[in-house]
C-alpha cells in the first residue's frame, strides 16, 4: 500500500499567523509553491493560505497585503490527511473537498504536503485522468 508519507514532500515550511500576505507571497515565490500552511505560535497547523487567497480575498477587494495578516484569510477549517492514509484515501479527500494540496499530519504534527501531482504519479495511468477531472470540478 502506498501512503501519503510515501508520496508527500517533507520539510514543509509554514508562515506564522501574524505574517503579512506580502511575507507569505515572498515565501511562496522563494519556495516556488502556490500554498503554505499557517502555523500558530505552538507550531501546530492553524490554516492554509494560497496565492489565490491573496489575490481574490485581499488585493481584489482593495486590501493592503503589506498590512493584512495570513490569519485573517487562512484560518478556516483545514482539510488534512494522515501520514499513513493510503493514496486512494488521499484522492478521496482531495475530491470530496475539491483541493489540490493537502497538509499531511502525523498525530498533531505537520510532516509534509501532498499535491494532486504527487497523487497522480502514484496512481495507475488509467486512473490519473479521472482523478484530475474529479478534483478540478
């Protein structure tokens, strides 16, 4: 059985709840990613912020990304998968919640991120097209 731990990217970096959206955008640029987990002062996962959140929920509404903090946009309920969940469960979670990236947790610790591309590489070729279509609805 292939698990989330097998296909995830380890060493996921977080943004802090008090970081500005400019801070988050710079970190996304530097890491070449489109989403970052938000970690609270206790180091635990508190939310997610995406490049789209920054544009649609701040800039498009006339907000100032240099003064708006990530916690104001990204502390909604976070969908996660367990490190030992099998890849089919990861796909189901992505499909059910229409997300392309999931934080991977082990107990209460953030241990990595798994993306739609990670799942696609782990699935048989005939399942990849359907999986991408299901997630992208």
